[in-house]
């Protein structure tokens, strides 16, 4: 036990947390993610109580995914040219204000389902900028050789949020009502802003002027797509597999309130505990990936096994009537949800130079969120028309197909090189590949400027 504690204290993850800049960012993200957990349960519970429809409840998820999908080209181009710290502060201030409007209107009895949809859409537009900004800023508060533990710790904050937030939300809704739970969520954004004010970010890439002409904007988009489609086709193949996984996983989360209410006949508190069981599985997968020194092939086997077990567990929910059994299955499902995407995202960050990072990240997000939106629409409709039990079985089948697709993709040369290469452990902080891309981009920008002149 003492040896484990000593090893943990000396680990790169612990050293990162002790560092001022990363530690503040991690603390702010942790509190903010707990607030997101409060928000997710409260919004979905309110929507389902108001509409009594799985499809209308799923529309919350659709509204949360449309802006990142529609605005992805704009987000990537501008984030690559904006200072990350100031951008993140502005985003969180606006996000907190919009979230606070929901309980304010609810308290006055003015929050209809249509108005809730409008506020969710506005919140989603603002927050669509934050995820790519955070991922692009992460290498600015940690060395490149520390990117793996840094990425794992930041992604772990969302797991903590899923683990803690829903339980607090369920108890809070039962004890104090939805309004006070949403007010608490708004305060978490204020805490994150306070942390960001004291974080120092080193912008190593010179921030260029914002595109003022359509030709400049189009050229910036082409640079990101060219990198993804030609230079790193392995990331493209893994993105497609990740999108297939999101078809089932995202739909399942937004159908969960209907499953808890109808099949299990439970209340909001039970929904919170079952959702937290899902979060505990996600946290377990994150710790396994972050702390254990796994070989790439062993990591691939874990991902494949988790996809298969996750699919079987979701299908089994159609036959489970016990809350304890449902919570046990949710741990497995959570592990399955968290085991794949962090691996792909770490490879994405490591393989992309700083000046293209936001554009490539938003292209990845566009593909995965579009597939998630498709899944929520199709399976939300199926739950209302065909029934929840057949829908759960179908979602499980999608995850099984994802495992099969990953096996085939791992045999493609470009994807295999990414999956089975230990890039982060031995890579220098300033790779020559990034310098080469930067030189090529500079040449393209000068050529474009001469052509316009």
C-alpha cells in the first residue's frame, strides 16, 4: 500500500497537479464539470416531466449538438488565432449568465418547454467554443512530454462530474427543487472564471490576424482538412469509428430518464445514483488508461473488450427490473463509454501542430457530434414508436458493430501506426514535424497574400 502511495506521489500526473497553472485549471474544470452534472439531470428531468416523451427529451441533446456541428468551421479558424485564456474566460462568463436565466424564469413560472429549448440552444452556441479552446490550450500549460497525463487528468474531471453531479442533482431536486440546483450550476462557472484569471498560458505560436475575407477563411479551413485527410489518415479512420460509437452511446444517455421512469419506476434521486454508477465506470476506465503503463496492443484489447461488454450491458437493460442490477450494468456501460474516446483524443492532440490544433479538433468534433445527433434522432423516434426495450437492444448492437469496425481499422497501415506507436513517452517537446508544417503554412499564406494583391 505504501509503495503504491509513493509511486502515485512521484507520478507525472501528481506533479502536474502540484504545478500552479495546471492545478488551477484542473480545479476549475472539476467544479465546472460537477455543475454540468447538475445541469444535465435537472434539464432532462424537467423536459421529461413537461413533455412525457422520450423523443422530446432527446431534443435537448439535439439542441446541444447542433451548434458545435454547424459552427465547427468558424470555431476552429478563429480559435487558432485568438488568445486561449481570454477566450475561455469570456465563454464561461456568458455560459454562467445563460444558465442562471433558466432557474430565474422557472421561479417566475415563465419557463415553458419551448423557451427551455431556446435557452439550451443559446447555451450550446456559447459552450461550443469552450471544448476546442480547452483542448487547444492544454499543451500551453503542460510540456509535450506531459500531454498524456495532462489529457487524462482533464478528461477525468468530466468523469468526476458524471459521478458526483447527478447524485447531488437528484438529492437537490428532491429536497430544494430544480431552480436551486440550476443556480448552483451557474455558480460553478464563476469559480472556473476565478481559477482561469490566475492561470498562465504560454502562446508559443504567434497569433495571426482574424480572417477578413472569404478567401482567407476558406484557405484556413482547407489547411485543417488537408492535414486530417492527407497527412494523418489514421486519425480520420479512428474518427469514423468514434462516430459510430457515439451513435449508440449518446442516444443511450438521453433515453436513460425514460428507462428509469417507465421500466424501473424510479424517481429523480434514483436517476442520480444510476447516472453516478455510469460515472464511476467512466472514472475507472480513465484511471486505468492514465495510471497503468499499458502497451498499445493491450490497450486496444481493453478498448475492444469494453465495447463488447458495453453493448451487451445496454441490451441487458431491456430485461432488468432491479435498480441494483441496473446500476451494476451502468458501471460497465460507463467504462465502455470512456475507454475509447480518450485514446483517440490523445493521439489527435499529439499528432497535430499548435497552429492547426483547433481546426483539426473541431473537424473531429463535427464528425462525432453529427453521428451522435443521428443516433439521438433515430433511437429517440424508435423508443416512442417501437418501444424502449427493442431500442436498448439495437443500441447494444451498434456498440458491437463498433468493436468489429475497430478490428478492421486497426489493420489499416495509417491507423495501425498511430495505435501501436509510443509517441508521447519519447517525443521531444518541439517536434520537427510541427516546424515543417508551420513552414509550409507560412509559404501558403504568403502565396495567398501575393495572389490577392
